C-alpha cells in the first residue's frame, strides 16, 4: 500500500487532484491538501512561502506515521515537494512532479512577472491566465472550475507564494535529493524546461512527456496522468515502506 500526499499548484486547491486520485485505485492511500491561504485553508495566516508549505507537509507526514510517503506535486506544488525531499529525506519515499515550475529561479522577464502578479485578486485577469493553462480552444466547464478555485485563494497568499516560487533557488540543493523522482511534462507546456530545469537537476530522475496535454493535465488528462504514476510505482519507483 502506497501512502501519498498530493500538493496543488499556485492558485489551486486540493480538488484539482480529484480525478487523478479517483483513477489511482485501491493500492494507494491518498491525501490531497490545501496549502495555507488556499482552498478551505484560505483563512490561515502566512507566511505563504515554499519553505512554510514544506514545513506544513513535514508535520503532516510525521503525523501519518506511515513511514516514507510518495509526494505528488503539480506546478508550484512540485517545488514544495522538492523542498520537502531536501529538508526531510527520510520522510519522502518518492517524488512525482507534474508540470513542475523550475527548481531554480523562474527566470521570467519583468513583464512576465507583472503579468502573473496582476492576476492576484483580479478575476478577469486570472481567467485570461488560466485559459493558457488548458487545451485550446479551452473547455468552458474546466475553465470555470479553475477560475472558481483560484477565486478562493487569499490575495496575500497568491501574491506572496508567487514571489516565493519565482525567486526561491533550489538548484544546488536539489542535487542532494535522494528520493526517486518522476517528472511528468505535458507536451503543450514547454516540456523541455521541465527536463532541463527540473529532471536534469535531480539525481536519477525519470523524465516522461505526456502527449497532447497542457499544464493542467491533472484535470484534463487525469486517467493518463494516473496511469503514468501507477506504472512508475509498479516498476519500483519508490523506496519500499
């Protein structure tokens, strides 16, 4: 039995994992979390940083008492997962990083940073950004769902966590990761960056491209995402509990 914690990305919440978890079957005990400031945890105070989020996961992992866990992170959540694997290697049996942001500095232009900052608390701008994270032409129901999730995020949390994941540099520290890692790169989400800026920096990481998928593949291609994770785990991707 695998024990896994699923970590959402920037402006997400735990519900983005519902489809993937439903496809994982009975061989996994899955817990999806809301990070502080997001989803049902929007009322919690900061700091809203990669380090604080990692600390929260570390406390959760300790409370489970299951031994090493599989940590599955999407986008910003993947960087949180890497931070946890660096901070508490004995607690992490495996990492699954789906459409991850870079483990180093984001490297965005000033215009790119401003574009993302402007989505905080602005539903119209958030919708325009989220449209770019799913297939074109965008599915209306999927887009509406993502917009509703983003609207639940506390504005301060959205702003502070953005600055944290853009400017936290874990490139050197990632070389110390001992957990087996799977990096899933959606084909329509600049997959080469997931390879060079994530997979190539984590010792022994497996890199796999999910064909014809966009950034929010965990919503749009839940079954295929789950199958990739399951196959890797069946092949012994994680350390034995």
